[in-house]
């Protein structure tokens, strides 16, 4: 199901969305906005999951973080 709504966007956000459509990175303004909102929801769901995991396990130690930075080539 799809529901039609009216929204207001800052000019620079609308220009960016129109550019994405023009450049072929989105099929339409509605498609661009729908995809962006879906990606935002997925990010928020992941953030909630990670917060829940950290609350349950206490989160990674500083040694764990150091290992991850090394493994990713950040240090």
C-alpha cells in the first residue's frame, strides 16, 4: 500500500534529491525519499540492536576496539 502525502523540504535537500533523479540514482522524487527513509529506519534498527547488545554484554573493551582499529587498518 502507498499513501500520498505532502511534505516541505529545505531547498538544498530538494535540489539534492532532484539531482539524484536527474543523474539516474533514483527513479523519482518519491522513490528517492522512500528509499532514504527506509535506509534511515534500517540504520535506527541497527543502532537499537547494537545498544541492546552492549547493554546485555557490557560492550567491547578498549582492547577489542584497538584490535578492530588494527584489523580495519585505521592505525
